[in-house]
């Protein structure tokens, strides 16, 4: 009865477009009121104390670091570096877009931010080179999904706090999959470019030009080295690494590249405060939601239901993949992580699945949701930049989605891609 009431309330509230944070709070409150004798003050207490976690401080600082890097001329230099490396190949501009998104992902930690920063340069450039506008928007939107896989990743931080696993390990686990996703999209871009006749840049590979672009971008490329090296070198925690990234972003943008002024810093602070404010109440209510799930034994019931189909962990993971891909079409990545982690993690842990491995699976599944309508936030960002309608972009993105789902299957059935590097570095 508890599960029926909870999920019915959730679906009704989501269906009438109630904001997801309020949905979690209302659903939890209704279920606490009607199915328990626990005072309603417990809901407020759990929502408040759930935010009392030091790792949560990493979220606003990583958001701020990405915003500062975007305003400080970083994205343009990353694009120049990527173009010097692959721009001369057929479909080179699409490859440049993917490669630049991989570089920027190691700075921003956000899918939509990556699409916005790189797409504003690359989509007009591709259209000028006679690329189909819908394809230009589609490949940019898809490459933006790498923003939540290559560390630092904001959804990774949230998953780790909810799942109570190491943020540093989760960051390391995203490196190899992020590179594989990028290579897969670059390969797809090459074959589509060959088929449709998208021409390469007239310039040939120039080591002098590549070296110059590398020197220009090297300060940006140091960011992931500092973050991951500092965490695994025991110099600072992931939360402290986020603060270091902010200070580094200001120093490089303001004093090295000289493109970041005080007004832009203030604007970055404002946008970070707005984004973080929306996230914090959502996270707080999700903690109360998770507490109700635990009290009502709902994860155990769902686990029994899933294992009734099979006791094979890969069959269960396949079913979970299907569920997550569908839900990703309707739910925001962060909201879905907050809702689904307390439900699904106990199930997969009982089957012997590593929580780090599952963190990659759930995050990548929901990242694909960035490019699947009707939610598809990356699609909307790319549509705004390109001027193409969602329908035409959605048609062009079908082979891209198929490629990403292929990567998802690879990561699901071969955990070594996510946990191998983690175990190697321990």
C-alpha cells in the first residue's frame, strides 16, 4: 500500500508539472501522514539534516568553477586546440566539437553548460561549412552528455553522497568511459561525414599550429590534473578540490588570459547562487523521501520483484537500464539520481554489483536522457543555438542515441571499464 500511494502521488504531481523538489516533499509528506504515526516535524528535520554533509559543498563550487572557466575564454582555446588536432579530417568540425566537449567536460561538470559553451562556437561554424544544421545540433547535444561522465561531474557528487561512496573513486571511474564515449562519437561523425560529403578543413595537420594551440590551452587542461591529482595524492578532499578549482579559474581567467573581469565574476556568482538554491531544497526533500523509502521497506520489495524475473545480475541490470532510459525521457538527471538511487542501489548491491559501477550506469543512462525528447535539455540548448526545430534534431540524433546505448551496454556488461582504473590506483 505504501509503495502504491507513494508512486501514484509522484506520477500525478510530475504529470501536472509540479517542480520535482516540491513533488518529492509533497509525496513524502502525504505518505508520512497517511501511513505512519511519525510526527510531520520528522520530515522537516530529515530535510534539513540531510543537507548537513561536507561533500555537498563541492556542488556550488564546481558549478562556479565551470561558469568562471566559460566566461574566462577557456572554451574558445579548447576549440582551437581540438581543431588543430582533427580539423583536417573528413567531418573534422564535428570531431572538433566532440573533442572540445571532452576537454570542457573536464572543467564544467555539466551537460547543458558544455553544449552552451562549445555549441555557441561550433554549430555556426559547421553550418557555415555546409553541414546539415540538424546534424550539427545533434552531435553537439550528444557530445554534451560527456559533461556528466568525465570528472568533475556534479551528478557524480550527488550520487556519491546519497550512496555513501567515495567521490574520488567515482571521478576516476568516469575517465575511461568518458574517453570511450568521445571516441565512439568521433568515429560516428567520420562515417556520417563520409556518407553526406561534409568536407574537411583546407588546412593540413600542422605540428606548429597544434603546439601553439596547446600552449594557449594548457592552463585549462591543468584543471582535471589538479583536481584528480590532488584528490588521489591526498593533498585535498573532493570538496576542497572544488574550491581550488574556483581560485584557479579566477587566477587564470583574470590574470593569464585577461578575459575575466569583476563584473563577470559577480554574474557567475549570481548564476551559481540561483542554480545551487534550486538544487539544495531538492536535495533536502530527497533525503526525507529516501528515509520514507527505507522505513516502508520499498527498496526491498522492488528488489524482490526484480529478482523474481531472474537472479542473474546482468539480466537485472538490463531491466534497470530499460527503466532508466525511459525515465530519463521525462526526469532531470539530478532529480532522477536522487529519487532512484535509494530505490535501486540496495537491489544491485544484493546481487554483488559494485556501487561505483552502478553509479556510472545510472549516471550515463540518465545522461542519455539529455538528448531524448520530451525532456532532452541538451536538445533544447542546441536548438536555441542552431535555430533548428526539435523535430529535425531528433531525427538526426537517432544514430547518435544508438551509439550511446551501445556504449552503455559495454559499460554495463564489462565493469572493468568503470572500476578497472579505480582498482589499479588503490
